[in-house]
C-alpha cells in the first residue's frame, strides 16, 4: 500500500480500504468507549436492563424497560463540569513570545491571533479543548484527533485554516500509528442514485490522512467514491493521533488506552441495575392492593373451579371456569358497587371483620435498594477521588463530604497533563499547516508556538465543601495557620470573578499577627506580656488598617511583607498616642 512513505491510492484500493475496515482493534476500542458512553449520554444499557432476573415475570421485565431513566447521566455530567474548571486554575496559562513572530507574517494572521481569537467555531482553541475535547477524550480514549484544513487555499499566499476534529473509535476505518489513518466523518453529502433518478442526502464522507497529504472522499453514487479534496501539506509526520489516557494494552502493533474515568464503570453499571430492580420493587410493594373475602360459591361451576362443555364434535371437555377464574368462589357486588356480605350459615366459620382490606406491604426492601443505588454512585465517584460530588442524604446534610485532596489533585493533574499534551500537538500541526511555506526555518516556526503551563492548583472542590472543612476545623481547634489557608482558599474561590476582593481578604489574613486567636485570649496574653501592645492593636484593627493602607497606596498589596508591616505599625503607633492623650485629659466634671 505504501511507496516511499506515501500511500498509492487508486479507486479500487480506496474502496477496498473502506469496505474491509482494516483497523483490527476497532471492536475492542468501541466496546471500551460504549461502557462509558451509556452513562455519559444517558443511553439505555440494554444488556443490564433487559436481562431477566430470576423468577421475574415477562410483564415486570417489560415494565422495567419502558420506564428506564438514566439516573447515572447526572453524576457523569457533574464529573465533566468539575473537570472543566481546570481552565480556571490560578496557574493555567498560555504564553506566546511575540518577539519570535517573523515580520513576514501579517499581524492579523499570527499564531496567537488565529488560535486564541479567530479559531473557527469555538473562538479559541482553549474553548474547543474544554467544551468538546475533554468530554470526548474521557469517554473514548482511543478516539483519533485529526488536524484537517477547512478548505484548500487557492494560492500559496493564502493562510490555511486548519481545525482539530475528534473522531470516535467507531469512525476509525484503518489506522497505522504514525503512518496513516482512514476516518469516516459524521457529516454527510448529497449524491444521486446510480441511474440518476433521485437524490440521496446520506452519502458518506471519508478522510485519508498521511504524513504528507489529506484526501477527502465523498460518495457520488451507490457504489463509487470520488476525491473531492486533495491537499498536500508536506509536514512529514501524521497530523492525527489517539487522544490517549491510561495504557491498557499493546495489540496488533497498536497502543490501546483506557479512559482515566473507567474506574466508575462497575459501580455505575450496578447502580443502573439496582435502580431498575428498585422500580419493579416499588411497583410490587408500594402500590396498594385490595383483598376481599369470597363469600359465595361460583354459580357456574358450583364451587369446583371447573366447567364442562361440549365441543363441535360432540365430545364433552373440561376447562377452567371463566366466571371465577378457577377459584370456585366469587364476591357479591351490588349494582351500586357495594360489597354484599352474607351472614355465615350454621356450622360455617364466621365472616372476618372487616371482610375487605388492603394488603400491608413492607417498604424495607425498597428503602434498602434506594440506599444501595446511592452507595454505588458514591463508590463510583470514589474510584476517581470525586466522592464529594455525590448527593448527601437529607439525614446527613450537615456532614462534610469526604475527599482526599492529594489523591484528587493527582487525578485532575493527570487529566490536565493529557489536555496540555494534546494541545501542544494541535498547536504544532496548526503551525506547520499555516507557516511551513512562509517560514521554512523549523526553529523559527517552533519559536512561535505557545508555552502551556500544566496547572497544579485546581478549584475543583465545591465551595460548600470548603465551608464544611472550615467549620470542622474550628470545632476541632486546628492550628490557626491551617484555618487561615482554608479561609484564603475559600476567599479566592468565592471571589474568583473579582480578584481584588480575594487579594484584600488574603492580605488581611497574612498581616494579622494574632489571626485565629479569640478576643478574650488576646486580652489575657496582652495582660501577661505574651504579646506586644502593637500586635494587639494591629490585630484588633486589621481590616480598617489594611483598607486605609490600600487607599493611601495603590501598590500596597505588591509591597514586601516587612514594608507592609511597617505601615501597619505606624498606624498602631497613632492609635497608641491617641489613647495616651485621652487618658491624660482631665475630667471636665472634676
């Protein structure tokens, strides 16, 4: 198929590639993606739901199927939403070296202008990464990210507009890592039937991408494809690669990856299974059922439950009595819907009181199943260290949700590294597409690429969780230094849209020499000589002192700590002097 690193393509070979589906690992990759997609997209997990339970009637099985609700979709959506906050991290940053842009590149066509302000459909590549890439990469780690030009430029002077597209495992027709890839697009084209009598809008579109070319094939009739686009990029490496994740296996000379959230699958599946059983349990054990004591023999079968009939051949046959359904007794009901209870005859047992009632059903099983569903969802989130996203039962609404901050940061950091790795490659290939001809020097082109910092400080934890941590810390009388860090974290999260407020609060915490010490304790320490009068005054007036300092000097926040404290000490001296003057003043009444 290859010759001198190129793919020799004839129509027969193109058709052979597309019809044979040479990607040997496609089934495995698709199956791995589907296990997560079921929960992420709210699809019905057919195998889990339609599998008949022991001793289950067909009617209950069909009922469970009809009323299925995707209860796990909300949980997976919470995971995605939380991870989208990576871009809001304090140290998330994309930097360009503006001095590295050659003068031959127009100001409106620089790498930064295209990728951060004019990127097609998403405005910026960052928006694409956190709105489309993140979700798809977590669902399908073996999906292919291909960088494809939106259109073929009419001349070499025109800048190419390449975009990154995500192709799921089910769209990969053939793939050889680093060599070539054949992908089926979700877009369709219009073609006429073979005899040209009618139009068909469901024509297939395929991309064949090599180390030097991008070819787009469109269906032109029921049997043929035609190359609608041929673009020679001459990059020398394949501008397409797998999204990646956790290494799973090396099979058929191809690397298979597992999603970083694959750990949620077993408990999510079990939550769906138990919830489906819970719905059936509610049907059978919650809804009221009336019972009535039968008080009369069936007038058709005379209490035998069987009746005799003569068939067409004149033979006598026996069947279950249709009037009483084989019970042999019936309940007397008046034309007005009243139950008529006859008095018991001599020798018969007395009629129960009351003769009509409702079956008393236990709800314990339903309650247990409901708790079991919640537990499985909690355990699923625990598998990726995000159990704080689980819904807290009403009975425990005041209890802090558990989480391991270090393990959570490790998990989120791994995903952040993947996103940065993918973005680095996308930026690289966009740069090659756009500037390879106009800037032939490789080093100059690479100098134009942005530097992306992998963040380490994440704002994933919910603010309510931090509040609970602070509350518990105060009750446990943790070291004030620890509480201060928690409250600073809370301030930065709460006022992330207005950094000046967060900076002010942080400054107050940092400059208070007696932070976290109660007022009575401060006074006792002052009386015993444990603290200076200056520290006491600064601590008591910390908020107004800091506000005054910022008002008098706009750069106060940027000053070194020692200089900031000198200013506060000056304010404290003014308060001390003022207090001394008030003490020395004679009493007017005297």
